[in-house]
C-alpha cells in the first residue's frame, strides 16, 4: 500500500492537542505504514472521545431521572390509589437504577480506553493495526459500548413511557374515585363513627347492595347466630357479615367475636365468604385467629376504600374468587 504525501490533505480539527501533536510528529518521519498507523490512531482517539461524551451525557440524563423517580409518591395523602402510585414509582426507580449502573460502568470503561489511547500516543507502530480476528483493541471495545448505549437508551425510553402511561391511568382512576366520593353513594368515615350499632349494620347492607349483591338479611338481632348481614354475589356465593360498631377511642374488637363468627358462619349459615367489619380496630389475637380461619377483617383503610371511595368489597378484600367471578 502506498500513500502519496505530496498531495494536499485536509484533516478535521479535534480539541485533542495530544492527538494532533502526536500525528504531526509521526508524519514528519513516517514510513507509509507508520503514517497509516498515525491516522488510524488519531481517528481512534477522536471516536473514543465522541463515544465517551455520548455515554457521559446519557449517564447524566439517567441519573437526573432516577433522582426524580426516588422522590415520586402519591400527590395526595388521602388518595385511594396512593399504594399504586408508590408501587409504580418504585418500579421506575429500580429500572432507572439498573440503567444508571450500566451507564456508570460504561463511562468508566470508555475513560479507561481513552487513557490507553493517550498512553500510546507518540509510540505508534503499524503492526498495532494488523490484527487477527481474535484480537481486541480499545476502539473495538468502545464501538461495542456505543452499540450497548443504543440498547440502554431503548430500555430507558421504555421505562419512562411505561411509567407515564401508568401514571395517566392511575390519575384517571383517582378522578373517578373523587367523583364518587362526592356522590350520594359514598359514606364517609366520620358518618360511620357517628352511627349507632343498628345504623352501622344497615350501612353494611346498603354497601353490599351498592356492590350489586342481593341482601337476604339486612340486620342482626339476639338470634342472628353471628350473622348481622347476609348477601349473595352474582355467582351465588354467600357472604356473612358480623358488624361491630365502636365509638372512637374505645377498645378493639376481641377474639371472642371471631370465635363466635367462626363457629356459625360456615357450619350454620353455609357461608362462602366470612367478613367481620368494624369502624374501630381488631386486637392482635382476633387478627391472628381470623387469619387462621380464613375470616376477612374489614376496618380502617379497607373500610374507607369500600364505604367512601366505592371500591367493590371483594376487590378491597383481595378475594381470590373475584377474578373468576368477573371472568
């Protein structure tokens, strides 16, 4: 291969003095192969520098978005979808953390490659660019990093797009909940606290009807055998409610109530779903017994989601049969 150095050649200008000085010094006393090596070395350094700048820019962008994601949360503390907002924010933060970790490592690798190119400046040999297919060099590694950068950009864009879509869907659902809360079908926590025990049982029956259930018993009594309200779902499952109203600040519902309910709900009333509902709270022994016997406890945030926000009972309870009923 022969290069005619008498012809005029215009080189691109790069802000890399260590490269241009190296090339100039080498070309002055170069053989054809050495001159070719000098050119290749010059362009290698420029290309690696360009790839490094791309990686650094992407790393800064990913880090900024990751910092924002770690601060995301429900916009309103009383939102019924605050848990979902928190969940998708955590998912986004985890996805961006993975992208940031890759970008940080890629930047470090590109900087290492560029340092290697700088160290070789001024000692270029033509044989350096005669490689076997199995050999590797900094430029090849840098090009691989650039290829991986495009994949990282796609992952980054996909994560941001998915999060934006999820936020949009949750915002629409949140607006539906707030519209419902302003309707006559919503019962506030304050209203529940102000009720009498009989009114609380009646309210439970009203909420069951609101969900589309057929209420076959709407109130309890001295002979109710632990079933204050009984309702049938659209797929003929029987729900038995035991209602316990508490004045704010009074004691929690104890395990004796759960024992009574457990002894009658299924054996006597043939219940498929058993629910103890209170506007107060349940003691730890009551909660443990209910969990052991497969009895749902409806109180606190769950009761608010059902009564105030209009979320269907079985969705609030997370009943496994709900998916099958909807299908």
